[in-house]
């Protein structure tokens, strides 16, 4: 299982999340920060064969 590091848009703490399989991307995942528990959306996308993840607040 591949992991990606994201940074919480609320508390700015980094943490790792498991990535879905490449055929399931691009996708948006509803996720709660593992540090402050605030909700966020993590966008997972493929670029050049690599998977990337970006976190944003639910109201961004």
C-alpha cells in the first residue's frame, strides 16, 4: 500500500494517508485530520505514473 504525506489545512501538521489504487484516481476523499480531527478533502491524482495527494479544507 502506497502512502502520501499531506498537511492539514487547519492545524498545518503533516501526516500520511493511504493512497487508492491508480485505476481509482483521480478522486476526492473525505478525511479527518489525524492530529486535530478537523474535516478535509484529499484530492488524489496521477501525474507521470506517480500518485500525489493534496489536502484542502471542506469549504475551499
